[in-house]
C-alpha cells in the first residue's frame, strides 16, 4: 500500500471515529466553472443583503489562496437529522439544524482533533479547518469528492442518507488519493420546486434565489420582512426545511447520535401561545449555545409576529 493510500485510509477512519458519516477527498485547484456560476448568481442579486458573499471571491473559488501550498480539500459530512417535533402542531417551527448546540463549535472541535491526529500520525502537515465560517464553496467541493450530488434545491444529497448533514472541510498540504463525482439522481422530480412557498427555487431547479428564501428572511435579513411574503412562511420562524421534508431521498435519513445536537429540554414543549409571549430571559435560556442566537431576541420576535395573518395583525394594531 502506498503512503498516499495509507494516509487517505487513516484520515477517513479517524474522521468516522470522530462521528463524521462520510468523508471525501479532492485535489485543491481553482473551481473555474463554479466561479463563473457564482459570479452570475451574484450579478443577479440573488444573495440579497448577504454582502459578505461578494467578498474574497478568489479565495472562495481557489483553496490555495486560503492555504498556501494546499494540495487536498477533505470534505466531511455530519448528520443532524432528528425526527423530534414540537408537541404543539401550531407552534412556530425551527430548522432541525438549529435544535441543539451551535454546529460551528461542535464540528470545529472535532476538526481540530482530526488535524492533531494527522499531524501526530502522519507528520508535518499544514492546513486549516473550516465549518461554514470562511469563503469555501463547500457543496461544490462535496460534489467533487463524490459524497453526494447537488440537488435541484441546491443542497448536497447522499444517495443512501439524504441531505440533513452539516458540511465541513480540511484544506491541507498533503497529497492523498482523490475521489470522483457521482451521478445526479434528481431525475424528473420537482417536489422541492413545487413545495417552496416563496418560489425561491428556479423552475428548472439547481438555482436558489437566496433573497426569496425563508431561511434568508428569518436569519440573514436585518430589516422588515416584505409584506408580499406574509402568509407564505408556513409557520417557520427560524430557517426552513420544506425542500428537505419533501425530498424523496430523505426517506433514508436516520436520527443523529450526537448528544450536543439534542434540543433544550423545554424547546419542543412550548406552545404557540408560549412563543408569542416569549421573553428575552427565556430566549437566552433556550438558545444560550444555539445557532438561533444569531437572529437575536428582537429578530426572532419579528419573525414570530410576521407569522400572524394580516387580519390578525390589523386587529392587534387596532
């Protein structure tokens, strides 16, 4: 067995020991085709107020600009699926990924452990770890490594496990054995396109207008949510899982085994009335270590109030 093969196997096995479900390896190179697609998407303003997506363009499309001497992008998938739901069917909904502790912290800790393992067992390997916190085109790299294809909803889909996964990367200066993309299995299915209540997914799929996405409105948008979208949120107050809930490939999803992703004991017990009466004190307790903190108390209250029908809003204001 060559050193490259051995090192690739060692990293894959250690990543899986740390809890990552799937691991893929790709040669670190500039993503030329993806760069053209990203530029066109930005030029159409589909990123809305997410101005940070315009920054560091070359770093975003070339990992060697992030890590000088980079040879390999290691992409890892971590399951966050849960079948748990709010007890009150009328309670406003939170995307499954935000139920537990903020994934940035959980996964970064695991990635740093993986990097320490590589340096201890393989040698002087330089690199950086990334968890959705730097200009890395994570889905494009995941697609290149063959741990899934990018579906019509633009999420990465694994053919045996679905799409409820976090993506993370190691960019390192170590040559490894590279994987290859797999086939796109979306076929003629249009369930995600048909189900999106704000028409954020293009009619042909594979392009999402971020400025129309419920996740954008409830997390990224800082000002008022446009009135034109009232009654279109289907009770989502933070994020949205609709295009994943309707995806046939998610019939293969299995509940995660990560204690850190378990929700606060009170989270799923709150009724619709409880959420309407949410205080800042309760917000801080529920979401102390959660990704939901990103929207802040005022932002979540804005989202909850936006879920009220226009008639109810008018009555309240009167």
